[in-house]
C-alpha cells in the first residue's frame, strides 16, 4: 500500500480522535487556534507515511505523534528557512528488530564493502540515465566508471562521477556547484533529498534495521548513516524531477508550488526487478533485500534502474 505524504505550511492544530488524525486550520491569517471559523479535516492514521511540518504556528498533540509513530510514519520538521531540519521515526518498527539489529551489527567488513560497491554501481548508472535524459546524449564515461568500481569503491569512482555529473546535469548552468546551503537548484535538491531520506529511513525501520549504522557512511554525528547509504541510487530520481521543475521555472525558487511537486517523490514510478513500482514501495524492496544480505541469505542488493 502506498502511504500518503502530507505537507503543512500554514498554521494548524493536529490531534487524534478515534484513530484519525484531526487537522484544524484557521481560515483567517492571524493563526489563532482555536477559532470559530476553521477548516476541520480527518485522515486515517494508517494511510500516512510522511508528514512535513513547515510552520512555527503548528501544534501537534502527543497523542497524535504517538499514533503516527506507532504506524511507522516519519515526521519531518522545518527550520526558519523552511528547510527540513529534523526527522522523527519510531524506535520499534519490526517485531524481530533485535534479531535484525544483531545480524546488522555482526555483518562482516567484506560484505559491507561489496554492498557499497553495488550501491555506487547502481547510483552511477542511474546518474548516467539522468544525463542522457537531460542532454539527449549517451555518456559512456559514466557507464565505464560504473563498471570499474571495486569492492568498497577504493578508487573513489563515486567522487569522479559526481564531478562530471554536476558539471553536466544543468546545461544552462555549467558552473553549478553542489552546496547544501545555497539557493536555486541546490535548495530544490536539498528539499527533495530530505523527503527521500525520510522515505528510506522509514523503510529501514519497517524492515527492522538500525538506520544509524551504515555500510559506508560512519559520521559520528549522523543518526541516519544507513539511510544515506541506501538512498544513493535513488537520488537521481530527485535530480531528474528537479531538472523538470527548472525547465518550468528557470529561477529555481523553492516556493509552495514547487514543494507540492517535490512531495510526489514517494510515488515516482521506478523500475525494480523488471517491474514498475512507486518509489516508496521500491525502497521497501531494497531494505528487504538488505536484511537478506545481513542474514546471509543473499549477497545482492535490489536497486531500481532508470
């Protein structure tokens, strides 16, 4: 089942009533809650996968948060710049979580290196597909790099491909530099990646894995290293969507209209295992294959192909 992604950019009061998320929004601009004139809507908790809170005048009750987390819904909060700054996930998302934590922690270094090799291979292949879509030309150097990756990517082919990729993906902006704090295309990419990261982290928790313990990323201050690993081959889907948004509006402003379109990331159609599937469902297939790798039942991760 495809879970819904909800975005709240205006003042709202979120509470729980009869296992439904009740949303109360004032019709006026003053943001006072409660008010005599307000919009009230209810949504089934079990239908929600990601919620984005993007207004300082949003209030959410503890009961609502508890119900959302019990149903493995990821809650994203935004900062004063209206960019995602926090992610809340359930502590227990699977009945055999302890067993899967053990297999994840006990996984061997050679296995993790092989999984990272597969991850980067899939990422660069998908990046090559995006470049072909944008430029109308096949980029054989990217394909060659994807085939040259060794266990653990010891030659750092990911970085080599990234330099060429970001220099080529925006033909109208040949001097583009990837920056986590910049405006324009970078802001769109950052916002899209935050949504993708929440989808991946949610799937990992649902599969009984610990999103903190990565197969490659190991920053001591990063609570979602594994999510950052597994989302790599999915990033090009966000990149492709951003190029399409820039074709519609070259200014690259991250306004409400653009955010609504970026919220469609979980339902982007991808090809995985020879079948078309919404991205959110595909991510669950990837995390399930990762569980099998950690348990010694497989040596291959399942990733989408563009």
